[in-house]
């Protein structure tokens, strides 16, 4: 069964304190791994898609990386506005499969 | 562009009542989908549509119906609400089925008593 596990469940950082969020997955035939940001009371906002091991994507203070078993979302010198829940999702299986398996998310709080 | 819009934002139903959650997008996206988000669980796909007139079931379709008569609209119908359907519902869209950048609506918080 395809599974996505995110850790930690919650993370508190001081402003400027860099850290990483983890997304580990067990799927058959990874077609893509996605990171989303979700603010309270809002829908998820797309951040990145990663397709193959070794791939990296960057956006402002965020950098996503992918290995064969996990993905990391690195946050460099975070600011309070980076506080949100970060969701990881994977799409796997044969072409045309619509199943996107989401993790439960990591709630990030950045204190000023 | 308004993006993906959903109405209502909040709804309370009694067990057995029916209702329709509305979803619309103005980005000319072919692919639209409905998810539910429950505490302690990841988002789960209910139904999806790859274009007007075409719909299919996702991971948790029971108790829900959908139709897609236009490119813009993708309503979700609860036929006979049950407490297990208490959840936050998100509509999402993307340009084509094979694209991965997906846009979510603001959500509808539904409580069934």
C-alpha cells in the first residue's frame, strides 16, 4: 500500500533558525512528489513538484530535494510569515492513475 | 482571475439532509477534483473530472455524487448526509490531467449533526 509519512508533526523555530522537514514514502512507481503550503482556514497552495531522485527545486527560503525514499523541505533563515502547515503528496502507479496520496503534514511555527 | 471558488464556506446539516457544494474555476482548466480533509488524516480524493461530461471516482466516493456539465463548474452532492461526512471539503483544478500544479479552493467546512 502506498504510504506517505511526514515528520515531525510539529516544529517550532526561532526566526532565522534553519531546519528541514521530512517526507518519507513507500510507493510503487513514483510519478511525482509534491509539496504544498496550507495556511489556517485556507486551501493548500502548490509549492514544488519533484520527479526523480537527485532533483532539487528552490523558491525564496525554501528548497525541496528528493531521494529514492524521501524528500526534504529545507527552510533557510525562516521568517514568521513562513508559519504554516506543509503537506507532502506523491503520485504513483501506472499512467493515468489519479491517486494522490497525501501525508498528514508538518505544522511549522516561526517565532519572531 | 478569481481562481477556484467554493460556496458555502460553512454549512451545518442534519443527518439525512441533502445538499450541494459548489465549485467553480475561471482558468479554463480541464481537470477538477474534490478532496476531503479530516483531522489527523491526509487529504483524500472523492471524485474527479478530466473534462466536461466526464467524471470518475476517487479514493472515498461513497455517499457523494458529481457531474460536470461545463468546464467551469464541478458541484459535489451529498445525497443523504451522515455524521461521518463531517469534514472540510476542498475543490481543486489543474490545466490538464497530466499537469501537476494544482490550485485549491478555500474550502467548505461541513458539520453533520
